[in-house]
């Protein structure tokens, strides 16, 4: 193994430093972007050359640590907040959720650094208590799951020995709390459709499309016509969506209900009549500012007006209610609607994520109980 600090003469006469590294029978070069004057080096140039030498020594130490399976103590002193930001930016999947976690982390630290070595079970408990004062129990668990995954990556990279979350005794960890998932009944959806409200029609169409497909906002707003395909099966035209889920990055092949197809046909006809040339199914709900979610906030506000006009609680009106509506109504109204099928329709990676839909409404429970047959017998009288 060898790390050599070398110089390269540039066209303008300056010297550029780079590392010549030979390790595990492989040679590569790392350019340091440090340049000095060759003819008349001043004090600043001398400082730069010293910095290049220090980088060379540090790089050499890193390779020694790597070869011997050791933890680099200097890396444990690095700021986790900065590291998590870089980690988050390097992961497309779950970026938005990681970003929410990062923003809370920045506010919690309030400008202070957070070395890896200071993150203990006690720190995690204090952090969780802070989150519980800002968001719900389950949302706190969701944010902590993001940190847990990041710590696992830090372990793999040899920055820390063990994930600090694993040091918390099981009985002291937060537990998932059951939450009632709001969903619209089919009668309520009919009432919504029949309720006049002066908002952009595509807002209504996009939301109802979510209710009949289970798609998230992040999947509905960028939906393109090229992702809608039709096939002839047993003599019938069937419609499907072939797309990549924004949250999981999984490719999904989703059959569409007749109601969802009707919405698509209506939207295609309107675009044709208006001579609107666009690749998007719902161009007026396409998010144009992902960081600030400007379109989403506008759509969200207008949909609440629609719910209020229909006489419904405004809190029920959001795109996740549309997703819950789809899952619940498939389970309640389709003879083939079981949890495994719904899990596949929602794009869940495991059926455990679908278990939240295992509840059924009282009418379904009543129908199930009433389905038991009457038996022709009398209960004998108790003997005194």
C-alpha cells in the first residue's frame, strides 16, 4: 500500500497537487484542487502545501483503518446532521420523508453540531420527546425509522460500531398506536360528485381518481398519458397504469376500475376539445415546485372548500383519504377483495403495511353476523 503526494504543472505555470494511491493491487489518483505558485511561493502557498501533506497523511490512515477492520475515531467526531443531509441527497427513494426528518433535526440542533459519538440512547429519547411535542406518535416513529436506516448505513461504512437505536431496551421503545383511517363510503363519494363547488375541475378529477385507484398525490400529479395502457382481454378493452411509484421506486402494473377509466376518458376528451397538448393526465395539478409544494397546497386548500360545501369535515379531505377510500371500498365491496389483493393494488412491499385496513365498518360486521343461519332448537330450561 502506498499514498504519494505528487505535483503536476498546469498550463498557467502553477502547481497542482494530487494523490497517487496504490492499494490492494489497484492504482488510482485523487486530485486535491490545491494549486500554488511554482516560482514565488508565498505564505499562503506554503499553507496550501502543508494542507496537501495533511490530506495525504489522513488518506493513508484511512486505508490502514480499512485494512485492519477498525473504526476511524476521527470520523465518529464528524457532524451527523451534515452527514445525514449528504446521505439523504444521495437517496432518491423516500427523499421527501427524509427531508422532513432533516428539517426537524436542524431545528432541534439549532445550529449546534451533532458528532456521531454523542448520539446515545438518552439523546435519542430526548429527540423523540421533542418530536412528540411537534407531531404524532406514529409520525415520530416514521421519522425515527429514517434515522435508524441512516445509522445502519453509517455502521456499514465503518463510521460507528453499532446503531444507537439498537441499544434502547425493547420495553422503552415507542410503540405504534392504532389509528382509524378515514375513508369515504361510496354514497359519500356520490354526494361529493353531485356537490357544486367553484374550483378547478381537474382538482376534483385528480382526487376522485385517487379514490378509485389508491394512488398517492406523488403518483397522481406527475401521471402521464404514456403510463396509461390498454389491452384487449377476452374481447374486452381493459385499462392499466404502468408506472414507477415515487415513494418506493417500484414499477407497478395497476388495473383500473370502470370509474377510474371514465375519469381518464373524460379528461382525454376535454384536452382534445380544448386542443391542449400535454403529456400529463392532470396538467393543472402537476407540481411545479417540489421543494415548497406550491401546487399541492393550493389543491389541498380548494379540496377542503369542496368538502365543506358537501357538509363534510374538512380534515377528511386529503389525498391519503383517497388512498384509504380505495383500499377500504375494495375490501368491503369486491367479492375478491382480500388483504393480499389490496396489498398488491396499493404497491405495498409486504402485507404488514396493509394490516391497517383489516378493520371493516359496522355495516359489514352486521352483515357478517346476520349471515349466520338460524338453527331449529330450543335451549332447555334450567332445573331449579
